[in-house]
C-alpha cells in the first residue's frame, strides 16, 4: 500500500536522479571540452554548475522538512540520511567537472603535452561508476554498490601512474610544467570524482543493508 | 509462603533494589519471562513470550492496539489477577529470580516492588502530601519526620518538589495534568520499588509535560528498572534503551532501541515503526 507521505520520498528520489543526470552530463561535457578542445562546451559546464548547487539546496530542504515533520525511522531514516549525503557528493562531482572545464580551457590555449589516453580512461571509469551507483540506488542493488567501491582502486592506480609520468616530463623539461600541472589537476579531479562516487555507493549500501562499510580498509587495518 | 517474595527481596544487593548509591547493576536481567502464555477466558492474548528485561534500563513495549503489550506489563505485578477469567497457561515470570506466578507470592509485597503508573493520572482526592505518604501509611509508618523525608525525597525524585513544596497540603486534583502524572510517579517511588511499570504515561499530556516526564524517566533509570508501554514511536526512541515489538500476542523482535529504530531485523517491525501497518 502506498501512503500519502511516500510521495515525499519519491520526489526526493526523482530530484536526486535529476541531479545525478546533470552531474554526469557536466562531467561528460567537460571531458569533451578537453578532448575536442571545445571552449563552448567548457563554458556550458560552468553555467550548469549553479543549477546543480540549487538542486543540492532543494534536496536538503526536502530532507530536513521530512525529518522534522515525519520523524522517519529505520529505512526511511536511512533514506533521508543517504539522500542528503548523495546529493552532497553529486554536487562535488559537478564541482570537479567545473574544475576540469576551467583547466581544459587553459590547456586548449597550448599544444597538447601528450596524447590524452589515461585521463579519458579515468573519466570513462568514473562515469560508469556514477551510472552504476545510481542504478544500485534506484534498483536497490547493494551488491552492485560494493562492486563500485572496489573499482575506485583502478582509478587511483591510473592517477598515480599518470602523476609519475607527468613528474618526469616536468623534470626533463621545465617548459612543460604549466601544462603538466594543468593535466595533473584534471587527473586529480577525476580521481576525486571516483572518490565521491565511492561515497555514494557506500551510502547506497548503508541504505539497503543498514551496515556502514565506509573506511573498511582502514578499519580492517586497525583490527 | 507469603514471606517468599519479601524474604528473597531482603537478600538482594542494594543496587538491584533501587539504591540511591553505587553504580547500577545492569548485568543481570531484572525480569525474565519464559515461554509465557496468557489467556482472557478463551482468548489467547500472549503466545509463547520469552524475553529478559535488564536492570536499570528503560525497556519500551511497542505494537498496535490489542497486541498484548499492556497485558504483559500487568503480568509483572499480577494486576491481571484482578480481572476475572484471566490465567497464565504456560510459562513463568521471574523477578529477581523469583517466580511471581506462584500463588503463594504475596501480591502486596510484589506490587510494592513493582510500582505502576497509568495512562491517565489518577491521584487520590487528597492532598499532594497524603498522596505520596499513603503507601507508607498503609504499611503502618506513622513517624511524621520519616513521612516528611519520604514525601520530599519522592517529590524531588519525580522532579516536582520545587513546583509544589509551598502547597503540599492542597488537593492533588488542583495540579495540571503533567504535575498530576508526576505526583503518581512520586507516589509510586515513595515505597521504594525496584521496578516501575508505565502504561502510556504521557498519552494525555501536552508536549511540555511529556518532555518533563521523559526527562524524569531518563533520571529514574539510575535507580529503578523501567518498563514503558507507548504508542509514540519517537518517545520509545528517545526514552528507552531496549525496545520490544509485539504483534497479535507474540513478541516479534526485541533489541537495543537504536538498532530497532535504525535497522530492525523483522519486516513487520520496520513496517510498524514507520507507520506502514498497525
């Protein structure tokens, strides 16, 4: 049976999906702006960021109103907590897309330092992780969420390898430093995107299983 | 045999009897229920209930109307004995390890140890002082100084002293609903029980009076074991350490309150506490 208040939950879920769609589109536009050296696309990313910021505020308002007026418990309570945290992470993903777009505009002023292989790969993995995390959220698939958490490591590995490579460029030729640093900033932003998606996946797991798997590796190390 | 309950009570450590001193002993269950079946005539009201209520904690009983939570609460001081046609079919309730279903148990001594506060405040049509002193007076206490001490201590314990100390000899019926309920709590603790049963103690109170009683419950658990029946889920969440969910006379789930209200094991519990049935 559907209860009248469940429309609030549906509305929050729909707003989150809209937000994730916009965040993913921003990321995609920022990457195309970089790869295709398209300044217009980069500008569009910056313009859309405020819409995503507004959605975060709206979702938090809906969450706080629901918590204050309905006193949710159990899964409803976890849903509200997860909604607030997921929206916060989506907003940060959009911020990273903006950062990529800004750096892309700088990089597009000069010749490519190296062929763009690793960075598009990181973006592709991050975008797939984001899509899958929202699928796990909508379709209640906590197992998919844990699998996404495991994928974060591959993005971290690519970032470390790229950082080493760019460092060697800078050591060999100081004239490459500006471009290398801009590329490194883009790579770091993509590494952060994967971290934010990991956070979302952990929230999805908590939502459906009621177990907190954040910082699990750290916890295991302590135990 | 009438002395059984009394005698055993005398051997209990002070902490288990609601002492004002020392660290409360929460290690042992205060109330143990084993496979309890209870009947109102042919109506099988409680079915195979087994649970343990820890000492010096607040345990909340929740569940839809008619699920048996108040019936179980009244079993703890044998209030159901007063209802014709009721009987325990199987099982046992032990308080401090003593089987209270034993017909030889002195129910007056039992009810002195297991006090009760009801849904609607029910002060006697007497003064505030007399309401509190009544329990001791019927035990034969006549020493005025002792009665004064107990009245003050009980009213302080019920967080009511400062509000009524200047009008102790006026009628308790002239107090507000929240104050009357706290008089009833003071009356219950005046005879130094070890357990206080509360059957929806705040359902007739406004939010401010409710907050005062809830604060009081939180304070009282230092010295008493409290079992509360409530329909208010947020009250159960705020006040209790343990929560038990009943449905159709059965115990569905019992656990730490934070676990029950964040991640219950049983779907029925989840559906009830989130308002999806019941």
